C-alpha cells in the first residue's frame, strides 16, 4: 500500500504541534531547538552568500507546519505566504497570522495550480517526505512554475549521498544528481549547496536522555564543518532560468 503523506502528517501534527512534531520526532523538544538554530544559521549563510535581498519580496513556505519559517521571513521583511498539505496546519496558521495568506494544497499533485509567483520558494524538511519519484518530479515542476524569472528555490536533503537513502516509509533522501536530473528539464539551475548538519540530527550509540543533552555541543561542532556530508542534510539553492 502506497504511503499516504496527507494522513500521516495530519495525524502527526494533530498529536504533536511543535518543533518536535515537524522536526526530529525521536529527540526532545530541546534537542530540536538546536536543530532549528542550525537551520537559521545555515539559511542566513545562504542569504548572505547569494545576496538574496528578500526585503519586500514575495516568499512562500511550502510545508509551513507550525509557522517557524513564517516568523523567519517576517523577520526578513518579506511578504510571506504559506502552503501545507494538512488542514491542522492551515487552520492554526490562519489564527496565528490573521493578516497572512495560506493554502491547503499538495505540492506533489499533478493537478496542483497556483496563480502567485515568488522571489523565493522555501522548502525545508519536506521534499524528502515525498517518497514516490513521480510525485517528487511533480513537486519540483510545480515549484518551478511558482517562481518568477530569476527566482530561487531553497531545499534541504542528502545532497552528498551516493544514492537514495530510505530509513523509513515516510522518508526518501535524494542526492544532488537526482535533483539535477529533474531540474535540468524544468529550467532550474543549481547555484550552491552548503552543509547543514554533520553531528546533529543523527542517532548515536548513546542513551537518548544523554544524547538529548548534547544539542549545544553538536550545534557548535557543526558550525565548523565545511564539507557536504554523505549521510546527513545539506541546504541547496536553485534558480529559475530566465
């Protein structure tokens, strides 16, 4: 039976609507706090490297979940929109951000349509939950269609892996070559990849209670890493060719 992403995330976020629910569910809320600090650090590096200039620009967060990235882009003074596959996320986002614009849609659907165009499409920790290859290609195509000419797409995945990594039914990590195979067909060019985690975000041969306390140390260690990890997440930036 095929994995049903909508049902999975509707149930998970209904039960755990927090950074742990949208993050690494095996670890504590505090450990997930350090994961998200690393995401912010890495995203700021990408913005600075590429001089993205998001002040006043339209951005959409695909898989907006609990609104973490909504807050981030509001801090960048962007015009931020949100999209999620679950009703629970959109309902809570509309209450939390009454002036915001949110849609409940499936980015991987072949029937997806959207009449807005964006400077940047943000997709953290979502693409590798689209496990079927055809749906993955659909998602990339739909994202390309949402970008304005010269617009950017930022996405996290196992870009340094040798091949696909499938640790669970709801996860399929893909490498850079798998993205490029589709991106080259739909007018997206790869701009840059930078490491996100090397030591964070992976189980160790330690009691979970001890590992959960190591977040600050692993965060600091990841700050010195310059290499794209083969078995952990990195952040890639693609640009829509004019």
